[in-house]
C-alpha cells in the first residue's frame, strides 16, 4: 500500500511539472512570436511572470485536491491524474511541435 502512495505522489509531481512546462513553453513561443495563447483566461497574463505563478499555484492546488481525493476514492484519483497527465503531456508535445514547425525544423 505504501508503494502505491509513493507512486501516486510521484505522478502528482509529474502533473505539476507538466503544467509548469506548458507555461514555460507557451511563454517562450509567444515571446518569440511563434505561437498564441488560446486559453482566454490566461491570455492577459501570458507575457508576464504571473503566468508561471498562476500555473504553479493552480497545479499545486489541483495536486492537493487529487491527494485528498486519493484518500477517499483512490481509483477515481488515479484515473483523473492519469487523464490530466496525458492531456498536459500532449499539450507540451504540441507546443514543442509548434516550435519546430514555426522555426522550419519540420516541414
């Protein structure tokens, strides 16, 4: 049981890292005019350092909520965490792909 808790904790850290990576890559793309922010809630902050703070705080809050959910409904917490890891993993990969296309590395 203890190994599962440790693995779940690592998955939550991975989720937070992916959310922050999304913010970093997005800021880079926008700063170099290689992409645009499509999230209307974050559009106003994308050019300032507040974006990364919002991403970090939001992801940390989500991780705490998922950790609390894990204690009550572990299966739901696992599934939800995996879904968000997949979503944010795809978002980061998409942003990196946008970078390579915009810089001419991929035709």
